[in-house]
């Protein structure tokens, strides 16, 4: 990146910080002096990792070339297409505007198709992020933060989805990014997860970076976790962006989360004061309602631990400084349960 470009990004990103600060009666200077609490331990359940691939590669299945389908979709794809990161499987072409090339195909060898991970309609999946309903300006600024390294995964080790996002940010051109941002900003978000409170949850395994209930595994205590599961692992693996995930949260989470969101719950600032009524977003401050609770919780942890430290995120530092993980779980579950 050239010096000139670096300066432009910095100054254009200060405006939203100031705007958000003014909106909520906090100044940028206040924010920079707070947030000094000790780092949170990142819970391992928040980053379900795929089991290691078998040492000897499995022979291709005899039916690897067969046409795969989804309920209610006329398109068909083969296994190899669903594993190609330069191809966004478009099951329902009528559900969105024509995709820009960078969204549909990316640009080999470095820029994977945005729509492969974030889906053609921008609904995203629990292991990445929804982009539908964000503003184009916010999308551009976030990719700039990945590019500069100011935004990283909250997870301490390798995490392929975010590592690939970082790779994309390094190589996407400003023109390609502008086209993708304008496109996703026009898509509408649908509620990503059904949130249910449960004292016990099924035993889980991991499929494609998300939890899946073991059919005959029995139950175990939820123990403070927020577990977002794919109710149908086949639809998850085929990248069906009309499937809603099923998120388990500890009993009482939604009520506690609502109190924090609306009033700060005596521990922090009210989320609605910046994220707007119903957490549907306000100007430069992104929407939270109806988004994946896994994604939201990862971001809260990332702000708290400094893994997400871009200039636009400074207003979030005092917000998370005093939040414990169970309070973050509660407010993420509540936000996810709201209509987008
Ligand atoms: C290999 C998968 C993958 C591809 C391809 C990909 N992303 Fe991402 N993206 C992710 C993941 C994972 C995250 C969330 C990372 C985190 O937790 O911070 C993310 C997050 C984002 C965010 C942040 C959203 C928010 O609400 O702050 C934006 C914006 C974004 N991606 C844009 C893009 C664009 C534009 C492209 C195409 C040029 C793209 N991504 C391609 C995986 C991907
Ligand atoms: C003082 C204003 C302010 C308050 C109060 C606030 N936020 Fe934020 N929040 C922001 C801004 C600004 C951003 C965008 C950060 C960026 O540009 O990187 C943000 C981003 C986020 C994100 C990341 C969204 C994304 O698309 O990646 C989450 C999650 C979040 N806030 C949750 C909360 C929760 C939960 C609360 C209440 C406990 C809260 N925020 C209170 C200003 C605020």
C-alpha cells in the first residue's frame, strides 16, 4: 500500500468515529483512555474447528460427478463446484440482482469469490459474516481494516475462513471492492438464526466450521455457552443461504441481553444509543439485528482483546471493556433474535 493511500484511508475513517461519538455523547478522547481491563480468554467453543483431514486422501466417491440439489431450488451443482472458492454456488438466481464478477467468481489466484463465503445474497454463514444490509462505505472500511491488519480474528491460532478473508483484502482492487460493496449493500438480510434458551444441549460435532448435533449423542449442560448449530448439515455443506441456523443460549440470556441492549444493564452503554432502535443500524454504525450470534459474539471478543482495533471501532472499546463473557453471550443472543 502506498503512503498516499494509507493516509486517505485513515482520514476517511475518522469521520464515522467522530459521528458515532457525537451521537452517543462520548468523545474520541474519552474512548482512547478506557478499555484497559484484562483480556478475555477466548472460549474454544466459539471457534468450532473442522476435524483434521484423514492422513491418506480418500479416493473420490464413485458418484462425485452427480448433480446435487436443494429443496425449492432448480439449479444443480456437482461436488467439485461446491468446493471451488472461485465459484459462488447460485442456487436461486432469481433471489438477487446480477452479481458483479468479483462476487460470483473472484479473481484467481488470490481473490476468492466473495459470494462463495458470504453467499450470493450476502446472508453469510456463522463462520464468516452477513454483508446484506450493511452500507457500502462500511464494507469498504472493514476490508481496509483487514488489509492494514487492524482487524484480525479473535481466535489465537490459524482460522481458515478469516485467514482467507485477510488474503482477499490484500489483493482485491479498489474497483472490485467498490463493486462488491455496492452490490451487497443492496441485498436484504433475512434473520439468520432461531435463538432458543436451553439448560442442556445435544452433544455436538463440527461440520464445515459449525456445530451439528450428534443424532444419538445424548445431552450435556450448556454451561454458559452459545452454540450455533446447522439443523441440516447437508444444506449447510451445500451452502444453502435460505437455511436458518439454530442457536442455543443459556436460560435467561434473551432477557438479560435486552436489558443490556436497551439501557446498558448498569454495566455498559446502551447498545441502542449507537446501533439504533431495534439494533437495526444508524448511519455509520452497523446493524446487529438478525445477524449470526456467533459472528456478533466473536466481534465483541475481538474488540475487547484488541484483535479488532481499526479507527472506526474505537467507540466500541469502552462498551466492551467491562462486559463479561456471559453478558456478551446474552446481548449477542438477543440481537440475533431481533428482526433485521
Ligand atoms: C474464504 C471466505 C471469504 C471470502 C471469499 C470473502 N470473505 Fe469476507 N469475511 C470472511 C470471514 C470469515 C469474515 C469474518 C471474519 C471475522 O470474524 O472478523 C468476513 C468478514 C467480512 C466483512 C466484515 C463484515 C462486518 O460486518 O464487519 C466484510 C465487509 C467482508 N468480509 C467483505 C468481503 C468481500 C467484499 C469479499 C470479496 C472481495 C469477501 N469478503 C470475501 C470470509 C470471506
Ligand atoms: C458509542 C457508540 C456505540 C455503542 C454504545 C455500541 N456500539 Fe457497537 N459499534 C459501534 C461502531 C461505531 C461500530 C463499527 C465499528 C467499525 O467501524 O469497525 C460498532 C460495531 C459493533 C459490532 C460489529 C458489527 C459488525 O458488523 O462487525 C458489534 C457486534 C457491536 N458493535 C455490538 C455492540 C453491542 C452489543 C453494544 C452494547 C453492549 C454496542 N455495540 C454498543 C458503536 C457503538
